[in-house]
């Protein structure tokens, strides 16, 4: 904690640096920065302004709101106490004090501060306090009361997130629409919109939401980490690295930032980079934290298999259906010199007919090392995918396409392409469309052209190849020609007509 001398010194420096400006100019600068959502700059300007005008209640209130926006619960509490004097904060000031208490993870304090306040905002804060106390039913009750009283952008955004936590995606979509209609520029609305898009598999829309939030609210960690995470999901790791750079400097011990740094390093097989990213936050990780799986894989590849087992085993045992956790644990056990244990760990994955070739290949390798008599037959089975596995992946991809879950569709089709000759026109075409919807337009063009070469007169293939060109802004005339041909082949197809109309409206 800073000493009084240090605080005084800081105030003196700020006062000297601001002495060329009048009190009114300092105050206006703080208001302008706050209105632009540049809360870090606003905090600095407010300290300077309040040094000159320490009793200005408007500036004091703005300071409270700024500190809350920065997530500084302790600072906001102190600022509220100065405003309230020796009296308990009430009304708006009580709500701000309750919000500060929630930032400090003190839900009971927040509820006490809201006593007697039946406003929409008070009930929203009560719902947040209930969630901190693991009382989901209470949170719903308070949010329902807030909605019945007219709601607010913040209320609808909070309700959207709660519905997503309850896996009610349809309900969350309806609630987000209400939030969007009431407060489209609010940070919480933009962030929950991105979370909804991720659940729906529309990563391009999620990326757009996070990007807009990061631009509108400079320095916001949630927006920046969300953007970096989606870029990682899209496989755009160079862009992910750029998005992470300011976060790594500003929040080196933030567990979310550490996870993203580790994930980026793992994508490049930089196992020591994974370890360096996780070490600063390792002591605070929960036993089931997913970052431990990345850490375990890194430790295995760094020759520390026993440590890797300690990281992965609790997750694998608590989540027996998590194929990735079982794979990582089995690899660690194998590297530790115990292929028998590795076989027992991975055995549930290879049971049934829907096992994937790469999973069978791993199990065959473990079986060979353990001296199992069926190792050879397992290796032979792994050379070709089973019809059941291909059928399951195809059904998953097709269902995801119908639901507009482009991310899930891309994963399913990618598995098929990885174990076949890559010449299935339907899979190539659908994968191209999914990649285009995800914003990976170069990959989409590559796949669409491959499908076009195999089926140059297929209306759906022509449509995808043309539409990808229009979306990317490259070879627009060729794209229009392909779409016109598609429309001629299938004049009753509404989707093709819509793509052609979009292309014609874009001009040359």
C-alpha cells in the first residue's frame, strides 16, 4: 500500500504538470476522457482536477464511476466514503458502493448497502450478489423483478449471460436482442453479444463484437482477451499474438492472459514458452483449470512426464468423457515409462465404432509398447477411418451447418478431410462456406476452388466459390459470373439469389 508521503508526492507531480490548465479545463478534460471510455486517462486527470478542486462533488462522483469502470473496488469504496462523509451511502451513492463491494467479492456487504432500494439497478446488483453466492435461483428472481420494472441495458446483458450459463441459448438470444435495442453501445451488451455468438459458433460475429468493444473501450481487458481468444479459435495465431502484446505488458499475472499466452505458445510447439507463461499464475490455478492440460502437454514434451501426470490426472479422472484430457494423461504416462497405465487411461476412448483413426493409432502405439498381443491389428485398423466415425462426423457437420454453428461445422469437416483423400465435394463445399462465415476467407477460397474443380456445374459449389470471392473483395467480376451461373442452374434457390443480389449491389 502507498504511504501518505508517496501519495502526496504523486499529487504534487500531477498538480505541477497540470498547472498550465485552469480548474475548469482540468474538469472538462476528465469529463471528455470519461465520455470516450478512456478510463485510465480519466483517472489521472481526475486526480489532478481534484487536487485543485477537492470539494467538487461532481468530480468526486465521476471519480467513483471511473474507478468502478477500471474494476478498482477498493479505490471506489474510499471515494464513496469521502463523498458520503459520516453517513451511510444511499440512493445512487449506495448503488455505487454496492458495485464496489461486488468488485471486492463482498456480496453480503453489497446487499446490506442496497437495503430499502427497490430500483431496477438495485435489483440488478442484488442478482449479481446472488450469483457470487452461488444462488442462481435468487439471481433469476431479482433479474425478473428488474425486467418487470422496465429493465435496462445492463439488466438485459446480465440476464443474457445468466441464460448462457444455464445453456439456454435461445433465451439468451431473445434477451440480448432487448439489450441491443436499449443500449447497443454499452460494454456489457457488446461483451455478452460476443459470448452469445461464440455459443452459436459464429466466431466472425464474436470477433467483430470484441473488436468493436476493444476500440470503444480502450484498455478493457475483457474485450482484449476475448478478441485474442477468438483469433486463437480461428487459427489466426499471428493476429492473436498482436492482440496479446498489450495485455502481456499490462496484466502479466492475469490467469486469462496467462492461458492465452500458453495457448499461443502451444500452437507453435513452443513448450518452454508454455511453461514460462503459466509459471507466474500456477500457484493460483484451480485443480480443474483447463490451462493445466496445456501445461501437462508442455511438461511431457519437456521431459517432465511425472509432473505432467500430476497436472492432467485430476482433470481426466473428474471428466472421463474428455477425450483430450485422457489423451494428454495417456501420453504423459507413456513417456514416464508406464505404457500399461497409459493403455488403461486411453481405453475408454477407443471403445465403440466411432473411434477416430488418430485415436486408434495412439492406442496401437501404447499397446505395442506394453506388449499387447492385439497391437498389430489395432495398427491396421488405424490406417483407415471406420464408416461409423465418418458418418458421425458428417452428421455433426451437417447439423452444425443447419444451426449456423460454423465453428463446430468446421471442426467436424476438418476431421473428415484429415482422414480421407479430400475429394468429397459436399464436405469441401460445406467446409469452404463455414470458413467464409468464420472470416477465414483465404482458406475458404482454397477449399471452394478445389470443390469447383471437381464439380464445375454444381449450383451449390458455384454459389460458394462466387460468394467467397465477393466476401473477400478479390476477383469480383469472376465472383459475379460464378453466381450468375449458379442462379441459372438453380433458379429457385433463394440463398443463391440473395448472394447474387449482394454481389450486383457491390458494383465493380
